[in-house]
């Protein structure tokens, strides 16, 4: 069981791209030359999924052996990139805890954010390490029973969260989150049917 990344984003009601408020990732299990591309894909997919998670909704997007879990709490959105073995309830318990901690630390200051924050938030890095063991997140679950109140929507592919007629390939081409090298990496991986293990 593995958590690859945790993100907190501001989802804009006008439909513009979400703003990244905090981002922590562990890509050490990828090859050295893949790591920068994987980090860019995490940002790209994170923004894409957050933008398509309505306020008050939780959803999971399946891709191969990975799931991207997303919880939008009235515009403040937490995402986790986990492997397929990480329990869904534990994942959402963790995302709920991250949003609670973010609000405790920063209040409503996130509402005025206009650009991505590049400063690390120590709590998110600690959570990425601590909650690699889902049993730690399960301890939170005992307290946070409100997870039962909201249905979690599971999407089988990332394409299923895109708008009608929207294609992932065209989003990749237009994305400012992906360098030319990462776009090429995505296209080559797709051709060989070994699409990036996070996409």
C-alpha cells in the first residue's frame, strides 16, 4: 500500500483552473529520470480531478493500479494519489483530516489565493509519511463518522470525469503543468500501452 502524493487546492467556482495551496509527493519508487515527469503529471491530474469534483462531493478515479481520491469541501479540495490496495474509507478519512488541519492552520486565507503556493506545508509532508500505513488513517475514521453521510463516487477511468467531448490527450497538449518532455513521455507511454502509472 502506497500514497504517492497529497494535494490541497482551491477550486474556483468560475470554472478556471484550481490553485494549488499545498503539494507533497514521494516519487522515490519511480525511475530517476521519470520522477520530474511523474511530479508534473500529479499536478496535472490533481488539477483536472479537483476541477471536476463538485462542492460537497467525494469521488475516486481509478487508473490501472492507482486511485485518485478527491474531496471538495466548499471549494477547499484535498486529493490523494494512492495505489489500488489503499482502503477507500481510510483514504477519505485522511483527506478529511487534511482539510481540518489546513483550516486550523490557515483559516479562510485560501479563498484569496490567486497563484500556486510553492512553500511546503510541514503537516502535509508529515501526513504523507505517517499515513502510508492505512491503520493510522483508520484511527481517524473512528472519530469521523460523517464520511457515511456523503456518497463516494467511483469513476473507472479519468476520462469518465471529463466533460462530454473533452479528451485527455487534448488536455495534455494544452496543459501548462506539463513540460514538452512530460508530454512526450505521456505520448510514448500511451503508444506502448504502458501509460504513466499515475495517469
